[in-house]
């Protein structure tokens, strides 16, 4: 298994940026071939101080292997998502890849 976790900080100058980003994840990413698991959602607040709460949207993707994740990165729908949604709504992203 290969996990690709993406944490997004949206532009506070765009009031609906988180909703637009989440909708874009669903529209462009969730059915790209090679995905074993797709989950995108809004940050859930917590009373625990160890829980990161400064981001707005998280994306958790699982692939069978790194080769499938590499293919996802250049898939036309992912490229379109980056250009049409990500670049227009986000100010920061942090990615965690692990196998």
C-alpha cells in the first residue's frame, strides 16, 4: 500500500474556498484509476491540543503501490484539478507520502 495524504490551507480572502476545493476533489479526483481508497473532508475541531486545526481540507488517498501514485500525479484529471481548483483556492499545502 502507498498512502498519499494532502493537507490544504485555503485562501481566507475567498469565503467559499474550502467548499470549492472539496467539491473539486470530489469532481476531479475520486474516480481516477488506481485508487484503492479516496476520502476528502473538512477539518474537524478537537479539544485536544495535539490535533492540528489550522488547515481547512484534507485528502487521503491509498494506492496499491508507488507506481500507481506516480501515474495519478500525471493523470489528466489530477492535472486539471491542480490548475482549475487547487491553484485558485489554496495558499499552502503539505503532503505526506508513506508506504
